[in-house]
């Protein structure tokens, strides 16, 4: 994606200028995700949140989608949804997550880190992109080892901080799109400093190393390749995600019923 296309994707120069540094970085990752998704063959079942424009032959009725319950534009979730079902029916931009997990596996990293790479942007694809590391960590915290959710939370800050000793330079894409004077908000530096001195620093750092900023459209990865790792390291609740009364159950329900009015 070239700079002109990226700026157009966020609404033009005026909108781009008005964005904060962190918003620009998140917007870039989303735009690159979208470009990748457009170039990788996948089922329309995975493009759920982008199907907001009605068929011109069937105009929307006032309030038609201000409702409670299942939205007929979306694949219906089961009574006890699992993580795999969310990947299939609610998560967009999954190609990037799969590529990140693939790279982590090729690099010989432990399964725990492979899963962290597979889930690191789960909020971007299914919930909310702003502060996606924090939201993603909250989504999965009840169901994974604490190290995994911690690493996902802090990868968002660490992606701005180079660590040449472990092979992570400052992303060239950030310089190309935002300029050499680009700086994120102070809380990013504060969290990155905290993470740098934490015992799980390298787990979070490995997410950034394997974050695949190139978004290779020629690499196709199947979710089935990670069924075993998900089964060993993600604890789907018996009641189903969204219905187990965990502190993040409401977040999963938001993805199940994203257009509930009340």
C-alpha cells in the first residue's frame, strides 16, 4: 500500500492530520490488514462487519437493524460459541494473525508464544481497533495463561520501541507512512518501559518480531494448522464464550450481537 492510498483510506489529509500518533499507527495496521484480506481468497463468512451496505434492491427500513438478538446479515453463532467459531464467523483480518503465528512457529518458538501471535490482534478483527492490545488482552485473559494475555497487552506499546539486540528495528513502515518525527502518546512510552523490565518482556517482544509488517499476500495459512495449539492453550468455557460470566463475557457477546440496540 502506498502513502497516498493509506491517507485516502482514513478520509484524506485533513482527517489524517487530526489523528493522534497512536490512531495513525492503528489505522495503518488496519489498512494493511484490509489490503491483505482483499488479496487473499477467503469465504464471505469472514467479512461480517464489512457487510453494512444493503442491497440497493432491498433498501433498509427505518430502525430495521436497531434490534435485539441475531442480525440476519451475520452468520448465526451457536448456543455455546468457541474461539474457532469466532474465527470462522466474526473475526475479519484473520490472515494477518495466521501469518504471524506461522512465522512464530517457523522461528521455533514455544506454543504459548505461537498462540499469542495468533491472537495478538484479535480485538482489531472482531471488537475494536483503538488500544487493541489492551482490549485483546482483556478478551482472552480468562481463557489463557496470564503470560499470553500480558504479552498481548504490551505488544501494542513495544511495537514502537526498537530493540536491535533481539532483531527488532523500528518498523520502516511507520517512518514511510508517518514520517521520521512521528511519536506516540506518553502512555505508550510508559507502558513500554514497564514491559522492558518485566520477566515476560521477551514474550511480548516476540509478538512484535513476528508481527509480519510486510503482510505477504502470497502466503496462505489455514486455521486448521493451529487447532492443536488452540486446544492445548485456550480454555473454551463449557457455557460458551459470552455466557460463562467471566469479566470479559460481555465483550464476546458484543461480537455475537454487534448491532443490538440496547
